[in-house]
C-alpha cells in the first residue's frame, strides 16, 4: 500500500505521526479538525467508532454537522457560530444542525432540529417557533425544503425562500 501513498505520507514513521502531520496541514489551510470519534458502537457483530454525544463532523461533500445530545438524548441547544469555507455560519437549533456551502459561497443545503435561527451563505432565517427544517438546492438549482412535525402554514421566513415545501410527520418512538 505504501506505493499508493504520497511520499510525505509513506515516509511517516507510524500512523500517529501521519495523523498529526495531516492535522497540522489542515490547520495551516484554515480547516479545523472535527471532533475525535471516541465512542464505540457495536451492532450486529460489527463495531465502528462514533462521535461523542457532542461534537462536529465533516462529510466528504463538505457538509458540516453539529451534534448536541450530552445532557438530553432528544437534543441539547446548539447556539454556535462556526466557520465553513471561510465564512461565519450561525445556528440556534436543538440536537443536530448541518450546513453545506457551495464553492461560490452560497448556501447549498441546511438542516436543523428545532431551528430558531440560521444565517450564512446569503440566507437568513429567524423563526418565532422552532421547527425541524431541511433546505437544499435541487439539480436545477431551485430551493426545496422539508418541515417535519409542523402544523399550519409554512412560516413566512421559510415561505419567502421557496414554495417547494414538503411535510413529514415525526416518526413514532421506538418501544422501550
């Protein structure tokens, strides 16, 4: 496998040194490392590592995810400003929040539980009542959205972004 790796990586004395070098390089590029996956999940005779109940993760497509459930498994408040692609992204949500910023700096996708406020990528949303929201650009570049568990009209700040809102009910809880 060493032949497939860049020389700078292949020459590292061990995995820990390689990880340290990668983190240093990412920081030099202005990219903060995500929260270390310190938990272990065992299911169906397999195991994998997982984030702790509070932390940040970054997907391959650039989506940044904030998880917050250390005190309440249903979700703790997320009131944070994070840097994504060089810009501030503001969330006031509960439990989970995610954002993807396109290469041109515009919002490409956002999702949050109990969203009250979002700002970033050229979009600002302020809701009087918290809502579970997902918002993304489809293949044509048009906005689409989902409101989960919302009764009544689409809140005006969301309706101003798109009329393309779908509704989803909150799934039934699993039995104890």
